C-alpha cells in the first residue's frame, strides 16, 4: 500500500509517502527523525497485515509541511535522514518541499 | 425573555432508517454492526451474515458517544433486534474511538474502501469519499483492500459542511442545490475560493450584485468539483470510479467533476442485483459503516475477534 500522510493546500503537496509493502517495521527511520514524527506499530489502514509498519504519528499529519522542512527532504545534497536510514527505500516526500529548497538557493 | 425567532434551517437534511423485511435475524449466525461517526453525520449499519439488514443515518450531535448511541438506536428502531444480540460492533470515522458499544475501531479509509467494494462491486478501483469535514481519495483492489490513499483533512473547504453553510446562506435546502445548479444557461466562472469563510463573503457579494441564485450555486459546485479534482489527479483515477459520502448525492458537483476528469462515476446502484430488484435503499453515506460491519464479520470468521453477544 502507498500511504500518503500529510495534506494538499494552495501552496502545494505536502505528503510523506510510505510504500508499506517494502517496510519491515525495523524502526531505523523512527530513530533518526529529528522531529520525532514517525512511529512503528500495527497498520491502521490494513487490519489484516501481520507485523508492524512505520507511519507518521496521528497528531503530526497536519504539520508535516513544517516538521519536515528543516531536513529539505529529497531535494538537498543528501536524502532526508528517514529516507537515508531505510535500506528498502520505503520513504519518499512529495514535491512541495522542492519549491522551498529552490527558493532558499536563488 | 423574548422567544428565539423561528428560522428555517436549510442545511438540515432528512434523517433516514430502514430495516430489511426479507431477513429474519434470529436465523442468522453472525450479527455485526458498524458505526461511522463522522463530523456531520453518523451512520449505523447492521448486517446479518454479511447481508444488509438495517441502517440508521442521523446527524452528529455535539458529542460522539451520544451520536453513536442515537445512530444505533435509530437503526434498531424498526426491528426487534436489540443491541445485546449483536455479535461484534466496529467504530469508524472521525469519532471512532468514542463509540461506546464498539469492540474495536478501524480507520474510515479502510472501511470506505471495503464498503464501496461491497456496494458497487469488485470492479471499483478508485473511491472518493466526500465527507463532512474532509475528503479522501483511495485506490483499491478487487477485494476492497487499500492500495494507495491520500486525504485532505487540513480544513473543511469544499466539503459537506461547506455545502451546508452555503445552503443556509442562500436559503435553498441542501438537497436542491445540485439539481438547481444545473439549471443554468451557461456555466458561470467558479467561486475563486473553496475556503468556507472566503466563499461565504464572495457569495454575499454575488447576491448583492443580483446574480441569479442558480448561477451562484453553479459557481460554488464547480469550485468544489475543481478542488476534488486536484486531489484525484495526484492520486490517479481509474475506472470504475465511485464517490461515497454525502456530496455524492449532489449531482451539481458530481456532473461537473465527471466533466473535468473525463471519467464517469459508477451508477449508484447495488452490485448485488437482487438488492436492487427488491428495492433496498442505496445510500452513498453508508459505505463507511457498511465496510465496518463487513470487517466485523470477517474478523469473527477468521477467529481474530471474539463475539461479544450478550443475549
């Protein structure tokens, strides 16, 4: 399942995207997230899934635009810490933050 | 003290309930129910061996537990089935953790996906749930399993609640907005913002200019359709495409969305032909609660849940 946590508003798409089929619930992303917005637990969107999965905490889903911004996810020289820590390429970010990154370098 | 003036409330849509005359619940093995407590409406669906038995569709009050109880009582009203006879109850929706009779809660995304699969059939690939306070676009497989989802719950712009506020503002009952918005000779430019507050002031401006009501309704419906389209385009729409939730009943929004997307929504009829033939009511708002009730049945059958039946 592709789980998109976040929102869309007039300024762009702000989603942290998890490919849950690839996730084994190891929790490495949770450890490295500087804003502590990630967690590992049962899959709330697939009740029949065996084993844990990583997700964005419930209270953080409406704030990802701001909490993910310091990492410049996906568009800096290095991948975001969460994406870099994952050996299965589970985590990606939508294009909203790309505009932020460009703006800060123009 | 002066009496409060009696005003007509144009947003008040009628509550409905129904019980299936063809099913004797006493002969059923597993009686499961789903309660979907949304921000605007609450539905309770009862299923006997995964067959549609009864439903109640009510407006959500100021607190979730009472709304859930009200919805469930309303569903049971026309039946001699009691709450104690129900094997398993699952709560879903915005207030799912506050459903007192529920043994478990499941997110509305899973439930709407499963419910749409049951109501419209296994060919459904994209479900758009237009709720009272948020909208969700979901891609599903032939078993109703979620493959990809995206929600927009940042604010209530362009959702059911927004439509209710709009109905009150222009003094047209909420269920008339769809048909009347289509009675325009030419499509007017859309309201520039779906934000309820901004749209409200824009509509007041249009009313003052003497723009005909039907044109304002058309302008609002197309703004709403446009907002949904942005979300759907990001996710990717595949046929069969269905809309669940209250806005699916507003043809003004649905028709305009179909036009913008270039894809028709599936006809609002039961996949099970005998349901249509027997005249069972089809209500797009029930998808969430229905999905929850089906999950209850599946969990009991798999042995992943234990019956909580008291009588």
